[in-house]
C-alpha cells in the first residue's frame, strides 16, 4: 500500500509543508519571548522608590536596549542584590548611562 504523500510531487509536498513550518516558527518565537510585566500603580514604590513614569521608562529601556542582544530574563527571576551585579556587568554592554541603568533597576526590582 502506498503512502498518500508518496503520490504527491516534491513541489506539492513543499507547498503543503510551508504553512506548517511557518506556524511552527511562530509558536517557537512566541514561546521563547519573555513575558515582561507592564508597570502599573501597584508596582510604584514596591521595593525601590520609583514613579510610574520611571517604571515605564525602565521597562522600555530593558526591552529595547537589553533585549536587543539577548533573551530577557523575567524581572522576578533575580533578587535585588543579583540585579545590582547583573546591571553592573551588563549596563556598559547595553550602553546604558547611570540614569538609564537606575531606571532599569527600578523596573526589574519593583515587579
């Protein structure tokens, strides 16, 4: 008994497989994306003194500068002390100045 796919030409198989491949790539990209929290009033001054505007700026910097080079860790995945060490090492690589680094710190610890 012949497999039904064996009756199809290579071109037909390719056409059938393309949507499947696209769907798999989409699912993989969504699964690999870190879900960042969106700052709200409940995060203001939670651990570190920070306004909502500062948390939003920190979120944007974290996503756009840090996320440009690698997958972002979840803000809650590290302690306050760990974030101090991480930002001390990574801020220069992300070209964050002192004020920007402080905003990112406020964002990641006030999750």
